[in-house]
């Protein structure tokens, strides 16, 4: 994704419980709408589209040292900019009990 197309960034993190538990915690927080999805490529993952032009996905890769990854995307038409999206996402993860959040290269 180029600067003209928008922003794309990613994190790895640790969460001691299941993806389904994380979904429940994020939904209960009520900050963004979350849903469980399934794909041939990624398997089961969480998806949120908190506003037009913003998409957040959380994937669980159990064979990795930090088994959870998040991919955040923001298109130019999104009202919220990267910093605001990132701040709220990080707060949601922290409130859910996620730890060891570290930036990684975006993936897809």
C-alpha cells in the first residue's frame, strides 16, 4: 500500500487465551464492532471495520513465538488517521490482556 493509497501496519503480540476469548473481550469492550471470520488462507481470524476506510484483522498463528498478529489498514477517506486508530487499537489490546506488542512488517 503506497502513501497515496493509505497506511498499512502490523503487530505481533501474545495473548494467553484463545482467539474466541479475545473476540469476546473485544466485543464486550464495545469500542469497535468485531466479528469472527474464516478464510482458506488465514484460517479463523477476527475482523473489525470501525469506520469506512479502516480495517483491522487479528490472526492466530499457533506455531509462532508470538502467536497473534494484527494487520491494520487505513484508506485516505477514513476520518480517523493512523495515530488515532493505532492508539485506540493498542488500548483495546492492553485492556484485553494482550502483552509483548511489537511492530512487524505488514503482511497479506
